[in-house]
C-alpha cells in the first residue's frame, strides 16, 4: 500500500529520501493562480482619489463603445468569457481607448474587465495589427473621434458627502443632491461622492459615482439662494 504525499509539502532533502522508499508516491501539486476579484489592484503612481476619477472616465468610455457597437456592457465586462466577433472587437477597442485616454495602467484596466493584464496587452496589439485593414481603421477612427469629443466635455466633481446623505444616495433612496452653485455644474457632469465623517474630520473610504441629469437653480417657488438642486442617477 502506497502513501500519498503532496509535492508542495516537502523540501529537497525529504524528496531524496522519499524517492528511495517504494511505499511512498509523490503527487505533483500546482498552485492555483490568484484571483483579484473584489480587490483593488496596485496602481503605479496613482493616488486613490485620482484612480477613482480615472475609473469614472473608463466607465464612460466603455458606455460609448457599447453604444457604438450596440452590445451589452455586461457582455464585455463580465467575468465569464463570452465569445462573439462584435463583443471581442468592442472589448479590445474599449481596453485600447482606456489605456490611451486615461491614466490607468494595464492591471487596473484588467480589473475593470475581470481579466488579467495579459489580456489588455493582447487587446492593444490586436487593435494595432487590425489597423492595417482600411475598413477596420475607418471604423475605429470614427469611434475614437466620438469618444474624444465626449471626453473633452466630461467634468468630474469630487464632493464630500456626510454619512447620513451618502448612505441614502448609495442605496438608491435619494436621487438628488443640494450643493453650493460654485462649481459650474452642467447636465452630463459626473459626481464622485466620497463619504466624509465631520466628527473625526476624515474620509470613511466609501464612495460612489453619479451623473447629473437635471439642474434646478432658479425657481420662483423655492428660495435656493447660492444653492442648486441636482438630479442624479
């Protein structure tokens, strides 16, 4: 009768002795690849605040690419490997544009798409190689022009939000916000709401992203003064 021993549980000296014993069999074990789901990847030279802003820009680029190719955002960011010529093309071009137009590196982009950085590197090479084909190049340049035009008009406002209000917005119970009208808010702007605890004068670490869909700053029935009401989704 043989005794089974895992190869990752012994050292070299033990391995030599065990090899001499006929009653022991060594099983080769492979260490599983680490999965970084639900973990923030390391971001070279980017602070947490800058990363969050760049992540908002990346989400906008993904939305623009999905609208251009009429594909679901879930299909290109899902952890499951969904195949399809159009889906793969949209995924590769979204990765390429995010790398070109934001400060995010390959590991951070891979995290957004639930992939490894090797996939992002392959996507960049795939887009560059496909640019040799006139039809592909024309289509991609049309998409890139639309993305560039939209991104130039995007403004991200980083705002402190007290816990009592942040929790309601975060859970979807509150779809508006009242702010001082000192930032030139516009419809289509993005809000990076970061929870701020006034008692300890520190950020809690929680944050969420919302988009402005309507602005009320002048109404004869409501005295707003220097404030403005923002409708957010």
